C-alpha cells in the first residue's frame, strides 16, 4: 500500500509568555528540525518518536511511504497563524503531489492551540480529510497530554494515544498506529467511534503512569483492546490525561474507543470513563510547602534506604522554569538538613566563580534566583565549599535521557553544612542519576534529594526513592491549577480533582 506520512507536533500552554513561530518548527531542539521529502524517511531512525515507530513498522510490512512534512517545536504559548498556515499548506501540497495513496498517517500531539484556532489538530485533520475524501483511511497518533476534541475524532478514522508518562512508548505508539492501518487494509469493517470527556482536570505531577491511579488505568486500558463487548470487537482504546494549562473548552482528559458496532464502542468508552471518574480522588496529590516538606524529610531522614525525593515541579526547566529558584534550598539550609542535595541549579555565574576559586576552596556566592522566575526571591548569600568542578560533559544512563550526551557547561558541586548543590551553566531537567554522579555525588547515599523536575525524574530516581513529595515552591509551572486564570473552560469542569467546578 502507499501511505502518506507527516507530523506536526506542538504542546501549547496558553498561559506561557512566548509563541511558537515558523522558525521554532524549522529548527531542531531535542528532536530533529523540520523534515520533508525523502529525508523524512531516514531522519528518525532509532529514535523514540512516533513517526520513527510508524516508519519502521510500515516499512517492515512492505508498504511504500510518501513523505509529507514533519515538524515540532518546544512547548510554548500559541502557534502563530503564519506558522500553522505555512506548515498546513506545505502538508497539503505534498499530499496532492503524492497521489494516488491508500492511507494517511499523521504524528500529532493533540494539544495545539494557534493564534486563530482553538483546535489546531482538528483543523489540520479536517483539511487532510477534505483533500483525500471519506474512503481513504486517516490515522493519527497522539501524545498522552492531548486535549482531544470532537472534531479530531470526527475527521480521523483512528486516534491512537501514548500510554506512558514519562513517555517511553512514543515509537511504540507509532507502530501501533501502523498495525491499526494494517488491520484496516486486511478488511477491518469501518469502525464506530465513541469519545467521552471527563469533567475534571488532572495535574501533570499526578498523571505519571508509574504510580497510581494512572498505572492501573493504563494496565486495564490495554486489556480492553481486542475484547468483544456485546457482538462488537473493540479495535482500539485510548485514554489521554490532557494538558491542563490550556484555556479552551476541550481542555482535559478524554477516553476514545473504536469498535465494530456503535454499541460496543459506547460500552468500552463508558466503562473506561467510569474508571477514570472513579479514580478522581486518587489523582488528588498532596502539594507540600517547602517548609513542611523539608521538616518531614529531616524527621524521617534515618528511616530507611534511599533518599526522600522532593520534586521542585514549579521550577522544572522542562515546563517553562529556569531551574534557578531557591525556595527549597533555602529551607534545607535553614533547617540544617543532613545528607541532602539539590540538582540541578542553573547559575552559570556561580559555577564560574566556584571554578575560579578551585576545588577545596571556600567561596562567597550569591547563589540562584537570578533570572526572575520568582520575583520575590533573592539569591542565597553565603559561603560554600567547592567540592568538585567538572566540564558538565557526560553520558546519561537512565531510561528518560538514556544514551544522550549531556552538556551542562562548567558545573560545580558545592557544600554548605549537610547540604550539597550541583550548579550548572546550562538549564536541564534533573531526570538522570549521572547529572549528580558525574560530580562524585551518589544519589543512593543521600537522605534527602531535591530535583527540578515534575515527572520525568521518576524514570531513573523513582527506583531509589523511599518516598516522593511534590513541593509547591516558586516557579512558573503552576501545580495548583485553581491558581491559573482560566476564562474559557467548559462550565462545571473541576480544575483540580475533587475541587470546585469552573464558573459555578
Ligand atoms: Zn506529553
């Protein structure tokens, strides 16, 4: 079969300060730059990206792939109208040029908001559908953070969502989309669709699929696929937990099911939605203040093996933070925490000054709080011992960053009392043990570890952690969604699990 493939990925935070323009999609970040033509088919080989999994599976099945356009940009505020229209036009032009085709696959995120559209993916899918007509299958993969809309479901034959956060199954999801297309080619009857929107938002930190309740919800979801419900078989089921900082009516978790009969699709979607609804109290995670989290961790410091891990989620550089707020660090020092460490604080000036002073020296620093991420904070003005200086170059070994060469610039490991800080010259989410270990700091030996990360740290630090506390310390990635100035959500939706209804 001849399959046209493309992708257009953006996770839009409508509360973020800067927009994604065409240049943001054209350039590379942690993913490749915009790809088109034959290069698209080889640019992703071996990567954990949906289109890579799709290409590998479809090629193995013997299909001919016709490249459209694939691009992505780092999460930010709205995609500009110019960027969306240019990329959509490039996609449609390439689609026209690839005729005749038997199917289309798109690698989408599902939470794209543009300057002129609340539902970027719904519009793109509608334009592709208008171009190919109703008989050619159109299948897309979606991020677990998709805010799925009725238009997206209406225009696509199937939407296939990730099932992990940290997202370790992106390539696998692309392969599942290829397998779904293969079953259509093999004669799967046109599938009935059912979609259910849940009526509460789920904060990012409690969406993690390594912990409950998401863990059991996804385990059950996988079992529903292939089941007979009444006289219809369920071909595909997805649960997207949603991306909450998005002020649109369709923001929030969604369940989607596809089956041979409408009754079977409805039954599967209702069953899944009921489970997600029942899990609402368990998605409500305690948010600790820095003071109480540090006091608790100190009181329990000698209670077992491995550190108590404090997630400094609001200053997560993977979600808009600068990685330099000092709320939790100041508490560790003030309360005299033993065997404690923080990773990774972004402060090139202090790292440079420590390097200049040299290992073993005592150096007076104004540490952190320099970039304005928390306007009320001031740097920590104190004397630190320089324990170790590195060039910040090392190989990540954990499951999230696994295999990437990290480059943090001049990095200093500093000590004050029982508290150590790894200070880097570049921003990075602390989600790999080597980010500490390359300075000689062994996380397994700590009593208390603070990470500037929301969820991805759990992939590598989770197995070490005795307990994880999510801490609400200064930073722009607001954890308590009831503090966001939403205006356009659906009336009645609860912005926090078990919280008050919006607009009522
Ligand atoms: Zn995601």
